[in-house]
């Protein structure tokens, strides 16, 4: 188990380039299974979850070539479907949640797909009903072995259908779209997720010959085609990492420029940080965060306490609420954080309370943060990273603390952030990795 030793209290400065988006990469990588032709993907982040998925594709005998550190070529012209029933596949695919999106392409192209209960962050219930209900609507047969916790879908011929999703699940929508592009007839998905990364998936599929309309809305129409071609696709910068860097700059009173952020795809993320009083300037496609000694929270127009909550796109992403919570704890003012989508994501606040933060955990979904106005630094402590986003939030808190903190289980952070220690050290941070 790897550990970070973090010496806090240092101001950072300089430029940093965000990695490719993890959540887009996991969708795009699964989509290479839809064609026998070569697919080239650029800006792939070098992180644990993505690398595990690439290894799974290799185990399925997809031809994988690394063209440069962040560009790969994939060709799924000789997929070994029998591998899906192996113990090795069950073990590997259960270690990451993104593996669930392999089922749709496999079902669409080969008529069957198997997956064990997927892993990932322990942040509460994350239902898979949307995925499998969508497959069944398209004519697939579904079976779940509760003893082995193994899901199986099969079909002798998928047909387009109308469906109204119970929840706007991003991975569920992606999985259904990847299945429907090769189904016969028209598929209509209402209450579809419409995140930029899902839009990217649809644009990629259309460049391969799919017929998808309504991209970017919650009503998506798909005309099935017989086969798809190859393509070259570039992954967007990671909006979660960009938000993390904004929060890091504010809480450490640092001056940081975040390069090439694809600003038009950030939605309300910059404005939410501005509500905390954080100064953000757009310079072309870069974000400049100047050094500021304090930042003051805006109340609502009627004077009531600011509430920041998550919601499906174009609402605020739940992946950044942990960052917002940490940053708010050193703001001038109070904030109510309402995590609606996952009931276990706020449980890491006890670590922040140990560091001196004034936070009241109201229930599993809500936390009231009373800002310290940078008057009292966090105390250094020893922590364990519980998941990707909470782990980075604790790292940011440690960088703002007075003294040396220890963070164990940083493999959780490595699942979503590429070389985070060396990249932040280049800005002046003092993070030592111990294996």
C-alpha cells in the first residue's frame, strides 16, 4: 500500500495541464469493441482504472499498440469471447466499475456479454438497473447469478425500442447507446444523460458511421446500422481534475494557471467556485487563479445560507462536491453541502474535523461547513484515502495544513489522477511517495 507524506503550508505557482478525462476514457475504450477496424484514441490518462480496462481489452485479444505516452491504437478484429467466462476475467473486471460498459458493445456485436458485479468507489448504492432494463428493452435476455454475482445478457437479434430511463445514468445511457447503434430499427432514449463525455462518445460513434441525433439533450434517437468503421478520437481534459486544481489554488493561496481546459465543456463548474468567492479568470482556453489571502462565500439573494448540491448535467457534478467541501472549510462564511446522489460520499469529513475543520454532518447526504476564513490552519494528521475524490480532497487539505500529514492507501487517488504527486511538486508542493 502506497503512502503520501505531505508537507503543508507552501504556496504553489506555475502552470499545469489537466489529464485526459477518466470518465470519458472508460466509455470510449469500451466502444472500440464495436468495430473490427482500427480505432486511435488520443489523450488517454495514465491512471489505474483506465490501465486495467486497457489490460482487459488485451486479454480479450484486442490488438493494442501504444503510439505515444497518451495515444493508443486498438483493433478488435479477433475478439476472444470465451475469455468472458474465465476466472481471470471475473477477477479483473470486478475491480473497476467502468467494466460494466463492455457489456453493451459485446452484446451488440457478438450477441452476448458477461460481467461480474463491478467494483469501484465505496460511495453507497450504485444501481445497475438502468443498464439491464435498457438491454431488455432492446430484446436481450438477462440473467443474474446471485451466488456468483455474475450478470449475463444474450440475444439472437436486437431491435430498436422506445425507453424512458428511470434515472439519467451516465454509464447506463452510454451502455444503451453503444448497444442500440448496431440494433435494427430506431431507438429512442428519453431522460438520457447528456454530460460532455457522453456527447463525446456519440460524436465518436457518429464518426464511425452511427446515426445518433439529439446529442447533448435528454432525448436521443438512434437509427441502427449494420456495422461501424474505425476512427481517430481525442479525449477531453478532465473537468474533475480542473475543479480540483481551482480548489487547491484557493485553499493554499496559490497562483496557478490551468492550461487547455476546454472551457465551453466545464458547464457551471467555474461559477460554483466563484460563489465561494474564488477569483477565476479565463485567458483564452486557460483558467488563471490568482493568489488571494481570503475568499468570501456569497449568500443567496434573500440572505439565506448558500447551498451547493449535485445534479445530473448540466447541474453540478457530484465528483467535485468533496473538493467544494474542503475549500469551503477555509472560506469566510458558511455553506450547506447537499450530496444527493450517493449516501456514503460525505463520511470522509471526520478526517477534516480531526484537522480542525468546523463541519456538522447533518445526515449521510448533508454537511454544514462553517468557514475558518484562513485564520486557523488545518492541523497535520494521518489519514486513509477512502475513494478517488475524497482522497484528493484530503490531499488538498494536507497541502493547506500546518506540518506534515500522512495519507495511506493512495492507490485510490492513483485510480483517477495521473502522477498527481510529481505534477503538484512541479508547482512547489512537497509530496513524497512511499511504497
